[in-house]
């Protein structure tokens, strides 16, 4: 459950780079919900089987494996949704440059404020010479894409 939750948080964070629309975000969050719901049902089934059986039970093993298989199927389809939404190779170098030019973006500003001797916002979006600049918002889509200078 923790793995899927962390994955959902990362995917939601990186989705900013792809300029998704409202419909695409709806599909994305429904996919998150489906996988997390399957995890909750799987956990419930496993706990019930553990409570009602003592020792090894072939029936409990089959039930647990089936519930885990349902989570696996949901996760595989979530990967398919992710590929459909995020397979834009032109954006991958932008993400790479966003984090390699100013690698400390991943840490809280307070951590590196005095350590590096640089202002914490030196690489803010649109700020500084090494920033990542918005390409603009498409009038027809309302999406904002980012590009490195």
C-alpha cells in the first residue's frame, strides 16, 4: 500500500511537466483510486483469512493469491494508463535538465540556504540563468509546457 501511495504522489508531482488537461487528470486520479481501493480490499481479505484460519489453509492461500492478483492487474492497467498519458519523449530531457541543473530542488529550501551560499530560489521556474521556463499556455488546451533554456 505504501509503495502505491508513494508512486501516486510522484506521478502526480511529475504530471506538471506534461501539461495534462482536466480530463487527463480525472483519468489519472481515478486510476490512483482504483489501485488504492484494490489494495485496501486485498488487505481486508488477507486480515480476514488470517483471523479465521489457524495454521496452513489451502482455501486461505487461494483467496489471498486471488486478491493479490487483482491488485497486480489493477497496477498493470495503471501502468498502461501512465504510458498513454505520459509517453512524450520530448518532455523527458526537460525533466532531466530541471533536476540536474539545480539538483537541490528535491530538498527543502532551508536545508541548502546557507550550505551552498546560493539563494534558495536561484533556479526557480523562470528565475535565474539556469531556470526552466514555461513555454506558455496553449489557447486551445489551457496547458502549460516547460522547456529548458
